[in-house]
C-alpha cells in the first residue's frame, strides 16, 4: 500500500511555510481542475492536490502526518502510482489522521465536480477570508495589548493613563467585534 507523499504532490519541501503550501496549492488546483485539464488523470490529481492541501494546511493534521511520514520514510515517485489505494486511509495508524484524510478526500471530490469558475471563485473567497480574519486578529491583539497595558498602569497607580488605555482598548474591541459582525452578515 502506498503512503501518500503530500509534500511531493504539492511540489514543496517538508519545511515549507503555510504561505508556500497555499501558493503551491492554488497554482496546482487551478491547473488540474477537471474542467480545464483534459489529461486522463487530472480528476485524480486534482483530488490529491486538494487532499494534500487540506491536511498540510492544518497545523495539528500536519504534525500527525509528519509523524507517520517519518515512520514510513517512503519517497513516492509519482502521485498516481497506485490509484486503487488512494482513498484507503488504513495506511495511517493515527485514527484522527485516518478520519481527516477521508474527509479531505470527500471534500476534494466535491470540489472536482464543481465548474472551474465556481471553484476559482471559491479559492479567491478563501484567500480574501483568510486575509480578513488575519487582519481582525491583529486588531484584537493590538487592542488587547492596549487594554492590558491600561490594567498594568492602574496597578502602578497611574489612574489617568491606565483609564485612557482601558477605554481605548474597550473601544478597539467593540470596533473589531462590530467589524466581524458586519463581515458575517
């Protein structure tokens, strides 16, 4: 039974950052979408690309995968060498990894049945959403630091500056929370 080499599938090194993994995924997924790629194996490659991305882009799943990857120490030559075993998650010992692999494969199969333009729009929305969430987290962090600084100054008996920072921190949290609420609607 073949062990899936998700790094090889995406064409990245094991040390690749999440940004590098996402970039490789976007390029390959759009290239191998069955609507635009007429190769006989495009459908299967597309599913494997999505499966690889879904597992490697999740920190916990990637850690578990790396443990199994190290254990097997298999360096696959091709991504479609043994298609009968591609969906078989029994190669993994970790039950979470088995479950995640099966779910990733099912999700990837669903993506493969989408029209190319719908899939490209989904990828674009994913990139925008990730950027929005990152930006909002940064806002929360900044105002969290301001708020914490205000509390620290109150303990040092600098009531004026501490109070101002507390108020700024609360206003910042309210702004970030409203921004999030407006985004969800």
